[in-house]
């Protein structure tokens, strides 16, 4: 017996099919991230790293040496913050005052604190502030170049960077890489005052000859606001093209994006936004609290500090303790995506139930993976509904055909 369905019901069925199809597609976009491919960039070199873990989420020629332009000032700023007294007063030289390019219009013999010079350096990209810092700290730009290169190599661990000056004005020997700039920025952002200045959108400036309001040059912090931006630095000289350093954070995922040698400002910003979108849409960082206890047989271990690992949002992760007391984070393909050395502790010194802590860690993993389970269940239900309605529609169509 065939089911009798009128035209109105048929139209309703078709409408429901469309709605279910759209709903399933939307759910897939929210939870399944169907477009996991990285964007195509116009910048010649770029990198995205997670700021807590240092994990590389995207790279394009990251180790090719490029001219950084004013991204140099990130290194100068953190070097000055760590290696000088920020309350010291600097007497500006004629050479510093005469420095070309972007400026905070320092006057000869003007007296300015190191902190204020760093603010002018990062917020308004003042080349004159960079020269004043270099001369105060090292006596000359040549000596400053030697000093900061030693600092960057030995303290931060750069591999392909050599700076000839403190500001980034062109010199054929003044080079770095996207990977090194990301490492420098990651290190610098751990300094509270640096991150505060780096994220400043505007600042009242009172100079000897220039009273004004400084505004950051980074457009994603003002003119084209992007959700989660925490700081940025722009750079340009003819030889370098447009360079950008950008930091951003949403929930537990912190990002550092470096783009180098873009042919236009708009390309640099579009590349940066596309990389931010890609990273925020496809990755997440999970933390393990300090003091979390794990068991291997009768032996107890604990984390000595808060630890982070970054992974794809589609990963289903599990934890394993090795015989030597290493915590391994493993994805669904049995690939170790992170590992941490644990502290060996005696069972009687434990201050909380180990099984409770392990259960809490398992619940955290379940919480991480739950959205994807909901996603697949939603798709399954939607698919079954489509099949059911399709069968009814086929029956009706068959009946109509046979009755002709």
C-alpha cells in the first residue's frame, strides 16, 4: 500500500530536505572544520607559532633571510628592557636627533628615560629613539650591533639573524628570518612591560618640541580591529617590502604571526588575518595544571609546573606514562604530539587522591573531544532523517509514475 501524499505535503518534504541539508552543513562548518588547508599567501616568507608552546602551526620559507625593517625594534626593545635601567635618563645626541625615517622628534640634548624611548620606539616606530637607546647602552651603534647580536644568539637562541643597527633602516647585512623573528617576539612577550607597550593603541607624548598623541601603526589594533589582537609592529623600507609582527589570543590559544616581504600593505594585513583565521579555526592549546598527579603501577608522578600542548581541534588525545616518568600526549593516530618530564614522588607524600586527579584529567580530555562527538551524532541523525524523507518521496514519485 502506497502512502497518499498531496502537492502541499510534497513541497513541505522538499523544504525539510533543504533545511536538514543546510543544518548538517552548518554543523560541519562549526565543529568539523572542513577547510583545514592553510591559506595561500602573497608574502614571500611567513610563520605562525603558538606563543605558549612554540609549536609551529604554519610556515612558508621561515628560514630564508630577509630584511626586517622596523621589526628590528622588537629586539631592541626587549634588549633595552632586560639590560638597562628603564628609569635611567638618556641625553639625546645630535646624531640621534638627525636620524631619518619615522620619528618622535627628539631634540639634541633632550633628556628622556629609557622607558619613554622604548614607548616611542614601539608605538610610533621612532628611529631616533632607537639610536638614542643604542648610544646610551653601548656608546656607539657599532658596539650596540655587536652587543645585541650576542644577546639574541646566546639569550634567545636565534640562528640566522644579524643586526647592524637598532631601528631597521636598510643595511645589506641587516637580516633575520621569519622563524627568528617569531622566536624573538615569543621571548619578548613574556616580559610584562614589553607586552604592555607592544599592545598600546595610543599614548600621550610630551616631548621637548613635540606634544602629541602617539597611535600604533598596526591597523589590526585600530583601523581594522581583529578579535583577540594583543599587540603588533609594522615595518617597511623599499628593500624589505612590508613586514608585520602580530600577536593574538583567544581562550588558551596564543598566536604569533610574522609576515615578511609583502609587496603591499594590504597584502601583509590580508595574509596575517588569513593566518590568524586558519590557526584559530584549526588548533587549540590544552593545559595541565601544576601538581597534577599521575600513576604508573604503584609509582606516583606529578607535574612540576603548568604545562601546555597545542594540537589540532580534530585530535582525540590520550595520555601515557612511560617507564622513565615521561608524560606522553598521543593523538588518535598513535603519534606523540607532546611530552613532559614528570617529578617522581613518594606515595605517602601525596596530598590528594591520585585516582581523583587522573579522573579529572580524563574528564578534561572528554570535554576536549565532546564537541566532535556531538558533531558526528548530529550528522548521523541528519543523514537518517534525509534517508527517511527520501524513501517517502521515492514511494510517492513511483506511485505517481505508475498511475499515469
